C-alpha cells in the first residue's frame, strides 16, 4: 500500500497548474526512443511520473486496437520507486454519488514490475476518497488485446477525478479505446484504500486546482490532433 499512496500523492500535485513540474524533470526531452512512436502525448493527456531515461511514453500508429493511434509506454526499469505514464483530470460534478467504471483495451509485451496497467483516483476535500493503480494485479508477461477495468465510488463531496495509464517496470504496454461510464452500485469496487487517505492538499487548494478542468473525459482513444 505504501507504493500506491506515494503514487497518488505525486499525481495529486499534477492536478495543479504547474502540472508536470511536480513529477517531472525540467528540461528533459520527451522524444520517444524507439521506432513506432511519435513524440508527444495528445491533449488533454499529460505525463505523470516524470520524464526519465528508463521510460518512453508516446503514440503508436501501427499497433492499435481501434482508430489510428494507441498510447505506448516502454520501460527498462527494475526499481519500484520509479514509474511513468499519462493522466487526465475531470471535475467530479457529473459523477457525485455515483459508481464509475473506467475500462481500457490493453496489450502488453514482456512486462515485469509492480504497477502496470490503468489507474484512477477520486479527490475529495483534503482526502483521497478512492484509488486503484493496478498494483494488486499488474499486467505481466505478454498478452494480446484484452479489456481491463477499475470500479470506484464517487462520494457526494468529491471534487475531482484523475485517471490514466502507467508502468513501473520493464516491457511495453499499449493502451487504447478507453471508456468511462456510470454503472449501478452493486457488487464490489476495486478501491485499494481501506478508508480515506490524506491528499497533502487542503480542500480550497483542491477545489482551485480542479476549477478550470473539463467535466467529461476526452480523447479516450489517444488520437493525435
């Protein structure tokens, strides 16, 4: 659980206006280092985990599930202390008091590590109200396209939701054709928190950070603009 909490706090900092500065190394190139990827991440996605020599994040136009693009994360890292990936922020207004299911089509090749998959966090007033980063079921080994999901409840006082994909480890992860939907609140969630966790940010700061962001998910297929 310590690993999960550390990631959630780093991503909390990424909500703010200085998005990448909290979790990235300034001045480091994001140019992908292998053939199938184009540089850059399409809007409104942003990088989480920092720009590091052991990870490459970009858009693959050749190996896709649908459309013309997929997100690709490539890692050569053996340390659970490092990770990389993408995130997107939403205001929680339209989802309060609801259960949400976040799904994605994924394809992995020779992956090994700790947190490999998709992730989602629900931010409330000074607390993290729900969190899942696939640390309990990392996507390991090699697999063709298959669908994975996260299910979290959004409390009535939730302020924002952040979600995306990440890798802490080695190998290549492809992510495409995400969906984000309200579902009936029956059965278990995938929440990894036993209770609310401290976010490291007070309520006013969290409200201010989410004030200008979108209300609905966008570009869930990672199509370049």
